[in-house]
C-alpha cells in the first residue's frame, strides 16, 4: 500500500498565505492563476508541497 500522498497547495508568493481563490473570470482558464485573499496579490501562484509550506513562508520572511 502506498500510504503517503503528497499534497500540493497554492501559496501566495508575496505574503505566504494559502488563503487563495481562483483568479478573475477572464483568466480562470489559466490554472496557475489565483488571487490572494490576504494581501490582494493576483498572479501566478507556486504550488508548494503541504509539508513544505512553513519552510516556504520562512523563506519569504527572510527576503524582507
Ligand atoms: Zn498574499
């Protein structure tokens, strides 16, 4: 049995929030395009492995 399933979630590249939604209607066809409910960023969102989201957020913080 393969018990481990990798889950990917979209994370905002600006604030690191995973509180995202699909982009505006015009560009909904583009699957990578999302909108961040936290900071209002709209654009291409990287998909991050769920277990690595915290790491991703730390990286974002270090940049500032
Ligand atoms: Zn954001």
